[in-house]
């Protein structure tokens, strides 16, 4: 069972950490949310730690491991077991990627679904959250970060029993519909800036966006269009049909599913958009902004939103160039 394995890992971790901890995490949404969960967990334990966000665990990064710190890898390490065995440093790993060697060396302790007989697919943020919850039940208020990480790794369509418990603890609201984000903002803006899916004649084109909404029979309410989550069943059906006519059948099927609505900065937000913002910051070379965003820093939120707008503009102009 995954929980039993995590309990053993947590016990060993808490017994053995005498030095300050160097947390090293991956720069994507799953890695950033894992780092945020671990940061809060270690802070509540009054442990001394530092966090480093990296794109990949190269041999150069392994050679830079500090001598006087316990190393904790998040969303990294599964593909580097043999190299880590040569370091002779105590290393803890929480990772969900496939392992290149099942022979775990004596200096490495690891949580991985791939080491268990009853395999359940879980992302690193979910595994880190389960570890955090074993450490203290106070950490259940970090469950929303596990949901963002799970969506960042596009695992939300496979709901296993452990993931279902995390979803319940996060008090996420789920609504079935089009997977266009943000589902909480005016629909015309969500469609115009949609890159997943890229809608020909609509993405990056305000005129095409208005034409699609007119065709779907969706009109402005007061001065703005409704958001996706506010559409009634008939409106959602008409909008879906209009978008379907502009996409291939395969693309269309990929973009129907569950919308995950979480409480973030005391507002109901689309978890898919928050995931995209975190990812955009890292892709723009600002992983520290996405980490602070996950930790609830309001200044980081403003910076992250500006970076996200720039990133979307880059993506959309690239997609339009390809289309032309």
C-alpha cells in the first residue's frame, strides 16, 4: 500500500535529518507544487531548509550537491539512481517517473509508485502531499496544491482510489464541460487566448471569437460575456457544437472532461489555469515566482499573471504562424 510505504519513508526521514535540508525540485507544475507543499511542511516542522528548482538532474547538478546538507529530490531522481549511488550522500526522493534501476542503493530512500506491487498512478505533488499529511494532519490544507500538480501532469482523467481521497480533502468543485481555461473568466477572453485547444479562426482573433459566440447564441450579460462555468446546459451544448465544427473529432474528444474549481487566494479559480500560470513562469525562466505564487504571495501573483500574458502571446503567435 502506498500509504504504508510513505509512513515508513516519513519515519526514516524524520529520524535521519540532522543537517539542514536541500530540497531540489523539477521546474514544471508538478515539481513546483511539490516544492511548495514540502516548503510548508518543513516550515511547520521548524526545519532549516533551502529550495532549488532545476530543469533536469544532470551529472553537473549531482556534483553540486552540498556536503553538509540532507538532499531531498522532488519529481526528480528516478532516472539517475546509478549516479546517485556514487555520491555517498544520504538522499531522499519523492518521484513518480519510471525508475531506470530497481536496485535502490543503501544511501537512497525513495517513495515511488513503481516500487510497489499495487501500482497506482500518482504525480509527485500527490505523493508529496501524502507524505506531508503523514507528518501532520494540519497539512491537509495543502491538498489544493496536489490537485494543481495532478492537472499539470494531465492525470485528472484517471481517478484511482487514492486520488479520489485527495480530491475529497481538497474540497474541489467539479463540473463537466469544455476544457477551455480559464473557465472562471469572461468567455470571449478565454476563447481568444485559448491555445489548448487552438481554435482556428478564433484563437488570437477577437472578431472570430465574437462570431463564434454569436453563432452559439451566447450574448453579453450586462457588459461582459458569461464565464464557462456560468453557462446553462443549453448554452454549453451550443458552444460545444460551434467549437466542435472548428476542430477535428480527435481534438474535440480531448477537450471534453471535468473542470476543477479550487479556492486560491480566497477566490474560486480554475485549477487548469493556475497550473498553466505556474508552468508559464518556469518556461519564462522565473520558477521562483511560481513557487511564491503557490505559497500565497500576492506580489508573486501579480508578477505571475504578467508573465502568463507574455507567455500566451508567444504561444498564440507561434501557433498562428504555423497555421498560416
